[in-house]
C-alpha cells in the first residue's frame, strides 16, 4: 500500500509541470499584449542648458536696428523712338531699326492679323512725264504688317491697281470729279476694311499757272469795263450840273442815263 501511494505521488509530480506550462501558454495567446508607457527620465542639463537659455533670452531682448536705406541718384531716361515716318517711301522697316538701334516702334499687329486701314493723303493729277493725265494716290502706312496695297476706284471693280509695301503712292486713270477712291492694305491674313480716312473723293485741282492766267484774262476784261463806267458817271454828273444853266433833255435807257443837250436859239 505504501509503495502504491509513493508511485501515485511521483506520477502527479511528473504530470503537473506540462499541464501548468500548457495552461499558461494558452492564456497568454488568448489575451492581448499589455503596452506599458515608456517613461523618460530627464536629468539636470547643468550649466550647458543654462547657457543656451541665457543666449536665447539675450537674442530675444535685443532690439535690431532697421535696415539702412541706400539712395541712388534718379536717372530720367526717356524712351528713344525710332525715326520712322509711315508716309515716306522706300525706308527701312521700323522693326529692323528697332533691332539695330534698340529704339521703340509703335505697336504693330502681326502678319497673322488683318491689317489696319491705311490713311489716304491726297489725289494729285499728274501734269508732266509719261504718266501725264493720270491721278497719283498718296497714302500713309498703317500700324500693321503689309505685303502690298490696292487701289479701289468707285465704279471700276475690274480694275484694281497695286503697289508694293515699301511704296506710298500709286496711279489710276483719269477720274471724274466726285469719284470715290480707297486704299486697301493686304497681308497673309486678309485685307483691311474701308474707313473714313482710307477713302477720299476726287476734287479737281487747278494748276497754279492756269489760276494766274485766269486772273490776268479777267483783269483785261474788267479794266475797260471800269473805264467805261467811270466815263458814264462823269457824263451823268455833267448833265445834272448843266441843267441849271441851259435847257436840256435827259433820256433814261435801262440803267444808263444818256444826256443830249439841245441849246435853244433866242
């Protein structure tokens, strides 16, 4: 009996440790892990930390001076405009002048935009040379890129004279007084629209020589007429003065008074 009890106790001691280990392993896997907060212990920084604190405080309390303003002499530079006359012929384009000299050109639209209408100056009849009898059309270039100019005459749709972009004048055949003439600018994007300043009606301009000749001829006719009127006025006054001294008969013919004096014999 005693040996049986001893064997039973020994068996219990042999089986108990594995069961205890298995029990605690299952319990650990079933419960979530416990996270403990990490505690950081701050130690005294000593004199080094105090020095940093004093430096920051000193920097904070220091009042910085405002930045120094340096003044430079003001230079009045006026923009240099290019010497470009839109009414002059065969001159260097303003864009080329700007690239060479660095001057400023008036604002110009590009070749991909329809040009602005040019400005017509005058319609001048040609009185000498091979173009005698024709009318010269003078104009000024617009602020646009132009490839050529065209002259549109009222009533002549089939006849459209042209001249180059560097030129400022073109020729048309003789015109009647009152005929409307327009100058149209053309480029790759199209042509300009007619406007008040790109069109003009032709007015006959007399030559100065003809004007002087007309005055001379008029003077030659007017001078004898003035002399005759003066003599007639003198005769009228004489007739009135003689009426008091001798019988006279005066006859009125229109606006002229003619006196005939007949003295009576006594």
